[in-house]
C-alpha cells in the first residue's frame, strides 16, 4: 500500500500549495474551490475504499462467465439492478434488445502429422461448425498478407494456417488493430481459397497456452461457412518450427460452434439524477457481458466496477452534481457492440442531451493519461481536471482524440463529446479473451486509482456549467 | 547478452589473478593448472554455444509430449540414440524395461451449481475413470489436514474438494513436498470417506488457469478406485470464494483416465569412455519422458539438453577425461522413477564403479549453488570446483546433502556419491506439469550458464584422481 500512501502525501502537499495561492486559482479556473475540495476528497475516499474491488469480485464470483445473449448475461443484468439499488442510484432500469446468439460449443483440434499432439485452440466468434471431423494437411501462411494473396480455389481439401507474430507489449495496446486482421478477415480469404477450415495464431502478447477468442468481421451480412480456430502463441510457435524444418503438417479438427437464432440481451442503466440540469447526461460505463472462456474480470468486470463505484462515491456527497450521471452496463459488447448500438438507437431522440460519454474497457491497470474530444472552448475545463488528477500519476493528453471506448463509438459518431482515461495496457493483451481473465489478475490498489480518477473527473464534469458540446 | 559479457569479463579477471599467484594454487589444489585451464575454456565455450538450446528445441519440436510408456517416448529414445551418435559419444545404447501404462484420456469437469461454468482440470496420475458422468455436491475441505480427519463413509454420494494455498515462489522450491500431500495421499482419505471423486487445488505457484498434473502415491500396491482431478489455482480460488459466500456447490465430472497394462520403456545411455579409468563412471543426465500436457521443455528437456551438451563439449577436448562420463536419458521418471529403478537394478553389480551421480531436473533457470555428498576427504575437490564456477554466480553449499536429483535416489540409496548444481527454481512451479511447459519458457543464456557449470565440474570430477567414494 506504499504507492497509495505516496499518492495521499502528494495530494496533501497539493492542498497546501493551493491554500497559499491567495485565490489566484479560483479566478482563472472553471472549477470552484468547493468543487476542487470535493474532487480531492473523492480521490482520498476512493483510494481507501474497497467498493470497486468488491463489485468486480461479486460479478466474477456470483455470476461467472457471461457471454452476450446467454442465460448468464441475464443473471448479470439482474445482478446489476440489485447493485444499482443497493448503492443508492436514483433510477435503475434495464433496456432490452434482441440479438443473434453464437455458441462456442466443443472444439477438438490436434496435430496428426508428423505426430499426434493436442493443440490449445478455441473457435472464433461467428465461425461455422464442422459437419464431421476434418482431417487435412496444413497450408502454411507466414502472415495475413500471404493469405490474402491466395488464388481462388487453391486451398481445396486443406486447412489454412495463418501465422504472424505475438503482439509486442505496449502501454497503449498499439499493434492490436493490425494483428487482429488475421482474426477479423482471415476467414474470407481462406473460404475464397476453398479451405476446409482456417486456423490462426491468437492475437495476444503472452506466451501461455491459452487461445484468445474474439469476434470475426462479417462480410456484409455473411458469416464464415467454415470452422475458424485460434490457437495459442506457443502452439503457433510449435507449428512454425515444424514447418521451418520442412515437415508436412496435418490436423484433425472438429468444432461445434454455431449461430443459434435470436435471443434477448439488454443494457442496465443506473442514474444519479442531476440537481440543476437533470436532462443533461454524463454517460459512463463498461460492458457487462464477457467472453465465455474466463470470468471477464479485466474485460470488463473492471470497467463495470470502476464506473459504478465512482458514481456510488459521488452519490455519497451531500448533494447531487448539477447534471445527471448515468452508468450504463452495456450488454453484448464482445459480439459486436450490440448493446451500444441498441442504446444509441433507443435514445436516438435524446442524444443531444448526452453532453459527454466515456467507457472503461481496457483492464484494471493504472490510468496514466486523460484525453478528450469536447467543445474546444471546454478544453480548459478538462485541462484543469487533469491538474487535479496529476497526483494520481495522470498526465494530460490530446484534446482532439476521438473515441471514448468501444461502446461509445455509436454515440461519438452522433457527435456526443468524449473523454478517455487511458489505462496502462501493457499486460492487457496477455489476458484478453482468454480463460486466464480471472479476478486474481486485478490489483486492488490499481483498481482504486482508476476509481479515484473517474470519481473526481466525472464529478467535476457533472457539476460544471461549462458547455461540453460545440453548438451545431 | 550483457549478462554473459559480465560473466566472461569476470572469468578473464579470475585468470589474471590466477596468473599472478606464482603457483601457490597448484601446490594446494587437487586440480592441476592444466585441468583448471581446460575447465575455464569449457565454460567460455559453453557460454557461446547454442548446442544445448538446439537439443531441447529439437526434442520438444520433433518429438513433442512424451508420456512414460507411450509411443512418443519410444520416438524420444530413437531421437536420443541419433543425438548421441551425432555428437560423437563412444557408446550409445538403450536399456529397455517394462512398466504399467496410465493414460489420461478425456476429462470433463464443470461447476453445475450455483451456475454452470467449465473448470480447468486434469486427472492425476494413477486415477481411476468414472464409469459414467458423476453429478454430485461438493464437500469442501480447507486443506489436506481437514480431509485426513474425515470419518469413514462420511462422503458417500459426494465429491470431496481439497483446497489449500498456492505455493509460495522460492529459489529452492521449498513448500512443494508439503503442498504435494493433497495430490499424493488425498485420494486415500476421500476413498475411505466413500466419496464419488476427489478434486484438489493444483500444486503450483502460478495464478494461471492451467491444472498441474502429477502422480499420486499408491497405497502399497493399490491405486485409487475413484477419479482424482487437479484444478487450476484460479478455479480453486473461485470455488473457495463461492464456498465462503455460503453457496452450495455441485459438479459434473467425467474422466476416462485409467491403467492400460504393461508396455515398454527404456533408458538411453551415452558414454564418453574414460582414458585411464574407463570402469569408473561419472553418471549425469535428465529424464527423457515428460507429462503429456506440455512439451516437457523445462521438465525435463532442459536437463537432457544441459547434461548432453555438457558431455558433448567435454568430448570436443583433445583427450577424454580419465573416468567414463555417462549421460543417462532416463525413461518414465514422472510416473514413478521407473527408469531410475530399472537402471539401478540392471547395473546392480556394477554400482560400486559408479563414483558419482547427478541429475538436472529442476528447469532451466541459472544455477546458484553447488552441494555435494562425497567422501569427506574428497570435499576439498568439490570446494575447488566451486571456486572455478564462482564467476558464473555459483556459491558452494553443504557437503553432506543427500540426493543428486530424483532419478539418482536409487543410486544414492546404494551409496553412490552425489553432487547437485542447484538451479533457481523460482518460476519452476509456475510451469511444472502444466500445458504451459513449452520451449518459449527457456532463456537461452540461462541454459548456457547451466551447461557451462556442468561441463566444467563434470570434466574436473572425471579427470580427477581423487577418490570420491568413501571406503566401505
């Protein structure tokens, strides 16, 4: 806990400096002394609180894995309602929507030549089942570029294997988009080539024998007609070494993954109603669904816990901030941002009143940067918020960065201003979409730092008179 | 490679100091200047060589997992013969033996109450199959002590779950023996209680969703009549949290693991025949078999590579050392030291000529300590060897430590002197007996340090006139 003590000392020192500034701060900042005091108190309280950790512990333990559209996701929504009510939110509701359900089913994948060895793989989201066991030789592609160059029909009777490199670990998660091409569009080229199935190297930065799941991209309205499987980085290394030795490789593969028709999902909405401008909404949140392999602790139990706990701390202030703070626990994010699109559609007519939106969906390591995309005249407010967050080790980043998180994409596209509290993502892609995404991967003090940053910044944005949205 | 450069500089400095010592060293040491020079040259050569890494890369890639008694283990013996012949050993042979074969088969284990969630488990060696799917409530035991206190028949119709704690990471691997009790003898008490099956927390220091396999202990000639399954640490944490919430827990479990009759295994023996005392044998080695979940890189491809590469480097000297150096690639170690007992029996009449034995079977991290159990009058030789190894970061440990490695136990019990080059085992029990024991876990420079230490020390012991064995 020495890190937290250091932060607490820095904060106390900051308060002292501020007290000696003879009101200069108050004259130039859009943040009042009272607001600043409240924000700093929220930080102190958040750093000492175990509320966030208890939320993610409860979600991962009492609900477990919760694939979008599953019975478990429904239990998670019920859980979200209870959490919202117990934590004193003013309004708690569930907004349902329908969605197509993809089920992973059982997978068997094994090397059969040059010798028998089970591989650690998992079906990718949207993949088709194999009708029976597929036994076929591998055609090796060094990367997705090599596969995209394949001639139509050239892979008949074969299994295509697309190698690539393990992701480099980075603070920002850079490289995910590029590496992800083999997961996203690989099937289109394998299928065009006539392959029986596609196997890809997992998209992840780890060297453990966990495959990383994830959704493929549809081709218009079409999904793959063939099984598509990701194998772990060490398994892909193994195939590469055998291939480099000139060994012909064969696989046996049987996958039950398939689409199973329309089901219900939903978003859970927890509101702290604003005291002066209740119609203006500051939207924060995470996604409630997870992939089914792990228990969705870092993706995205952490985001749900961070934003819910931050709002609950704000709720414990003597007065509600001026604007409404809305926590959305989005449903069915992993399988295509379905809750996010449903929300944007269901609130289409009221999006003009969404004055800011941001999501926590990048794990539970510490936040290091605050970026924004708000009315240029409101940028000074975000600059001042960043100063208040600086004792937490957070620096101010760009003021014209689009985004706000995956589930915010449909809102940002409609002109809703965003901020993002960027987390250190160095270890994120070790765990992302694997069985290893479990509670033990979350450090309570890092989670608390996140909640402190959210509580302070969201309070200040909600209690501000500054117009965050450019006039249109 | 900066670590290796540092080692190389330290060695050069050591040589300079030695050169300034005006022969004092030669007068007091059982090691000649010539021997010392050869040993130091072996160290330098080993640190620059990739021979050891290429051996473990070849074994794990070209053979893969190789369970004791399996067809894969037979391929590994054929591989060992080819390796021995290519590396210029004077005699290469295989000594076969028979053994009972235990096959893991398929396992399904899933939480069914309070909700459905697949668990990551694996059968323990020697466990019986379930006749059909077992669906039963869990009786929770905090640790093995709680289970040993269970009353006869008290677990009828139930599945016993024995929790415990994840192992603490340590340099020496301390804590393994104690933690391992639940794996070793848990079944005897679960079966006495009348349980349908036993589930135990894996014995390991990691927090990944890999179960750790391993052999149970037989009770006299009897093995378990029930399925016994180890689950990963995060899965065990999950069950513990649910239990602590007061939730009744149920499992569904189906295991195909079973004994399948007698099969062949064998030890591969590679000899460098001594130039003056060929009948005196210095035995080194590792075990060729692995558990079937990983590819047995650290357990014990590394040990095979370290000792084979060290002997091959010694073979590249202009002359053979005085004594015979024998590399044994033991078969069927994991399933009960079967190769080790077979060797001791097959060489029963010649054990008096085994003047020293040691095995590398604790991974591939750097060696930090040299311990021994030799004729007290020979201890000074080991002390002097330790001085030559000190630039590698190796210190001298106790001179009355029994052992020499798992496969050396039957030899040590018959009075064969031993040394052990103790490796840093800090990460060993993260990987031990899991699917994650793969080549990527071995750092080539750490492996090279091991080979340097073995090459120098084994050369010096083999070329020495010092009697290592106390007169009996």
